[in-house]
């Protein structure tokens, strides 16, 4: 027997309809790519997005066509998202930090028909366009004035299109399983693969992440999504912001400590989200300038493991609560968040911190499994490492165009490629990427854990740990440290700093001071490149044995 409730397809255009209807005057403030702060509202964004929809239809965009964006977080980018998705086209967010050849590969693989681009990226795009035969139109996210001297012949201006088209456009009306968004994974091995979100998966991700134990933003909040819309959908904030009626503050291209701080204060932001490197830059700026945070209450940090020093810094110096989140492009992205449950909330601040540094627990709809290589379930004892698998209505089922083949196991779980533990409170902790875990004498060493502790050394700007060949143990850890400007350090002081904080046999066999620790396109330490750079390096412990 079927239920008798209304059939109301979960399509994301309804989110902006809601924002317009009930929070129409709520502001969206952007640091525009042209420079000035631009103020608009959900009501205006709704109208302009509809005008864009008509413009896209006028350019021949049909349901299912891919329309890409190469853009920072701004109000215009939100208008492009809804304008594209509302008519059943697929919004393909391009990560401008990718290498040129990866961008070309991705655009060709997706067969993007139209690209929205910020002014910033026009020179690169102009060079690459001849290699992107599917692209018929480029829409520059600015006005006619700024299009003067544009290196792309025939490029259209966003503002001209908005003013030339009417807002009379019907959105939605299609199945909720219709594709809405496309985002390629950073592709640390092989070619990047496309994750094709549906309206339903985006809608459910929005509802779930609005919960108080997840992002928990409300109509009273002012939200600054530093995390880019081109990387894992800004953790859904361009959907959950309008859904909740929160004010949005969009930082554009300026993500340095001073610029973020300026917006946090001038717009009285209460909630923000970003990867650890952004928060580290902010903390450094605040300390150097004796800056204050007068309105910020909560920040969510994810994308890579949050170092303890950041959580303590925010808590003790600025009274800001940090919650740690884990997710991936393949999980829309939010999968777990380290919000205390009742038992953890009753603990002392110091005991709670141990849990806050974990990646956290899944909200309803996300199922997690911890398994060994043979697929057997492992105990949730907080110490046993295993493969982390995930299942749920906003988790990838297969990659775009079937790349990578069947990616779910026989129970429908997706292997995240992360190695993790689960504890008695259901808190998950990532110990490594499967390919970065260091295999020493048949046991596993977590590179992430060592580098997070080492990064907390007062002289360290950044730390990375990789496994290096060892004749006896297969692999041993090597610690690479980039020192803060003007600092000098020794191997001995870094090893002494680790002593007592990690198992003795996890102690790196050597410490190397480097000028650069490379970060990949999504802000994570690029271990593949580091391994490549260090391929001729031989551990001192290995040399001794070989001589003997
Ligand atoms: P991406 O799809 O680019 O967002 O990358 C997803 C991967 O980033 C995950 O599979 C993890 O390896 C890593 N990651 C995301 N969040 C965290 C976190 N809080 N701690 C450690 N690793 C994380």
C-alpha cells in the first residue's frame, strides 16, 4: 500500500523559491572579483537567476546539458548555480586550481556546452578553449565595461544577459532524480572522475546538514563560506544558506587572513567553514595584528585533519567553537561531524578535545562500515584500523560515464580510500589515506597523526610525513618540515617534541627541512609529489644497515 501524501519532487529550485518567499530581504554580500563589496538579497538573486535561465535557454541549453562554472564564491556564482539547475541543466563546477591539462580533460569529458568564468580566469581559459571543442559560449561573470579587452572573442557578459532577459521562467517540473551538479574528484591516481549529483541527493544533503548536530545554521546566522563552491559544493552552504534564511557573505577570491578577518568583522559573521590552512592563516593574522573576533561563534573545519593547535587557538584565544567534519566529493560532501553526544558533552573540556579532534559521527542517512581487506567487519574499539566504507542517499553510486566500473561492494557500500578507526561513541577517526599509510614491519603507521603533532611545534609552518623504503621494515616514516620564516630547527628538537605523543616505533627515522611542502588543487598536502621529489632520498637508518 502506498502512502497518500503529496508527491513533491525534491528539486533544488524550491530551495531558492523558499528563500525568496520567506527570506526575500535577507542579504547576500560578496567581495566582488572587480573589487567592491556588492550587496544583494535572496529576492534579487532569485529574479536574476531566472533571467539567467532564460538566457541559457536562448543559447540553446537543453535539460541534461552541462554548463560549467569557473568561479569564486560570489552572489553571481549562486545565481549561475540556480539558473542552470532550475531548468534541468547540470551545473559543473570547475576547480581553477587544477593543472591546465586536467581542466581540458574534465571539460572534454563532461562535454560542457557553456562556461561561466570570472574575470580572473579569462587568460587561462582563452589559451585552453581551442582544446575544448564542446564549449559553444563563454559567459564572463561581470559587466560590459569589464569585458573590454577580453581575450575571448564572442564572450558574453553576465550582466548584459541578465538585463536582456525576462524573469518569467518556470523552474523544476522534472523528476527529483534528475542530474543537478557535476564535480570531478581531485584524481590523485588516474584521471579525475565525475560525481554526478541529483536534485534529490542535493536536497537531502541540505536537509541533513541543516541539523543542529551537523552545520546547524539558522535564519539568525550570518554565514561565510570560505570553502569554495568549486570544491565539494562549498559543503552545501549555497543550498543550506538559502534553505535556512541565513545571511551569506561570499569572500570572492581573497582568502588570506586579513581579507577574511575584515569580512568576519564588517559583516558580523557568526558561522564559517573552511579547510585548516585558511584558519591557520587567519589565526596567524589575528595574532600578528592583535585582532579580535567580535561576532564569530562557530567554525567547521574539514577537508583535511584539523590540528589540535587550531582548535585550542580558537577556543582559548577567541572563544570560538571549532567542529571537525569529514567528507569527500563522493559524499556531497559531508559524511561525519565531531559534534559531542550527551556522554561526551558531560566530559571536561580537555577530555572533549580528544573527540573534537576526531572526524566525528554520521548524521541520519549516512551508514559507515569499518572493514579489513577481506571485507570482514572490524571492532569499534577506537584503535583497530580498517577501510572506511560509506553508504547513503547522497553518496556516489557510480562515476559519470561509468568510469572506474562498479564502485560499490556487494552490500552497496563505497570504499572511501580512507583508513580509519571507529570508537565506542561512533566517532570515526581518519588515520590515513589508504595509499599514504606507512607499512612498517607489517604494522601500519598513521602519517597524518605524526604530521599533525609535528605541525604543532612552534617553529613549524607545515609538516608532512611519508613512508620511505627501508630494507628491514619495508617502510619507515620520514618527517618533512617547512619552518616558519626566520626560524632554524634541528632534527633532535623535532623528534624530542614527538616523544611521548606517539608510539616509540612510530618515531620518524629522519627529519628533513624543506622550503616547500606542496599543496594540491584542493588544499591538501600533495604526498604524491612529495614522494616523487624524495624518490632518491635514502634514510640514514637504511644506509647504516646496508653498510653493515
Ligand atoms: P575531496 O573529495 O577532495 O574533498 O577529498 C576527500 C578526502 O579528503 C577524504 O577521502 C579524506 O582523505 C580527506 N579528508 C576530508 N576531510 C578530512 C578530515 N576532516 N580529516 C582528514 N582527512 C579528510
